[in-house]
C-alpha cells in the first residue's frame, strides 16, 4: 500500500478505554487515520 492512498474498508476489534469494541473504517469519514498493528502489544503473558 502506498502512503496517502485509501485503505480498503474493514471492521476490527479494538481496546478502547479498557473495553473491547468493534470499529470500522467507515466510523471515521473524511478523517486521516493512522493504522498501527503490533501483535505482541496486547499479550498478557
């Protein structure tokens, strides 16, 4: 994917204020979004 290009639509779970919530890219119309993924960040080991 190229910086500045549109991301494909998706829905994912997110930890927001200590609660798991389902979010969608369509929840943020007209806004710039930074997508960050780090698989080990939420491992509770």
